[in-house]
């Protein structure tokens, strides 16, 4: 995902569904309640300069791409600094594997870098070299949305994809397929992914110039899809809470949107507290097993923690 440093804000139109029914909910849930704010501008431990991505590890620690500081910071869920390590570029999306190794995508959309939890660079996959989004499952399989660019000589370029590529925990290619349920691989882009409570993959993507959410099984079978007009893919993120609701950060609107499992827009929020300014550019988002939501506020150099609505 291209960094927020290079874009201006865009307008938002209300979400619509595509190919799915409205969620059968009698009433809308309450807005998540602000709990705490971590971090401030700077380059000392626990400070940030344009943080972008966030992930929760199996060790219950938060892993954050501190992009302009060219590092990964690890903090507790209460905001206490634990450790950090440098990365060779502007880190964007981050995911943590079941073995606590860490995958970090860069703004250039090159292969995500693979680190131990202490920050030692280890082997990475080299089959997909233009990456739009990725996720890992509980067995350590890696799912990558992206393309393989072949350059047999300086005058010819062949692009294979975009596809979904599934690698096993040894980074051997298991399967590839087009966007959910389709063999055609033209006219669409992928983005960040997450898991539903039922073990399906959700991807925030784009087709025919409209941003959409795609749901599919781990073997590529399409389940559903729904459009979100005029929400850009750039630096947005997607997460699923313990009630099955889908959270999508929208940095250009300064909001986090909450959808039902079948695409019904339930609410949006950006409140922090009466003493602090609201979210300005929310990018990375994750939810822990206790239901707390963690949002990266790119433009205010902080992590904001919310309590999930019941």
C-alpha cells in the first residue's frame, strides 16, 4: 500500500452492498468507547513518526510499523515499550505468524520482509514480487494478493496476475487463483486481509474502480462481496471483532467504519476523549481476544485503544 505521505484527502459516500443481503440486526450497536492513547511524535522508544500498520502477536504484544523512523516497535497492550528493530524502508502492513515471526510489507509493494520476533531477517518468499495484501492462518500458511513481474530482458515485461497465492509454512507454493470465484485477473486490485470468525478470508480490494470487501474460503471459493463506493484502498486496513463485525479504517475520512458480516453499515467513529483530538488519519487496525480495538492514527503519531461495543 502506498503511504499516506503522498495523497490528499478524498470525500466519502455512504456504503452500499453488492451481492448480499442486509444483516438482520434489530438495532445498531453502541459506538466503541475510548480507553487509552499511546505514543507521541518523536524517535525515542515509544514515540512514532507516521506509524502505519499494527498487528497483535500470539505473545499478546502489539507490533507497529513506525514508517518514517524506519523501524518496527513492539509494545504491550497497555502501551509499554518492549523492543524495536530497524527495517530498510517505509514499513506499511504488518502481520505476525503463529510462531511469532513477523512479516512486514513496504510502501514499494515489494516482497514482505520476514523477521524473527526479535528482528532478525530470515528467509522470505520470492515468487510474488508486487504485493497488495497478505495474511497468515493458524497453521502458518501465507496468503498473498499480488503479481509476479517477469523481466526476461530490458525491453519486455510480463506480469503474471494479480492472483491470490497460497504458500505453506515452508514457503512452497500450494495454489494460486484469481479474485474470489473468477478466473479473470484483470481490472482489479487487492489490499489488506483478515479472518472471519468462521475461518474465511476477508480482503479489502477494488474492482471496476470501486472499493469492495471480498469474502472467500481458504481454497479460493467465493462466499460474498459488497462495494464501498469512494473509499480509497490507500493505507486502509480491515479487522474482524469477536462479534463478527467488520472494521475498516478510512484515513481520508478520518473514520473507522463498522459493518455487519454481510455488508450492512452499522456505524462509524473517530472520537477519542474530551481532552484529545479525534482520529485524523486512522490506518492500521486490530482487535484482541478481549475485544479491545487498537487503531493507528498516522497523522497524530499515536495508537488509540477502544473497548469493543457489546
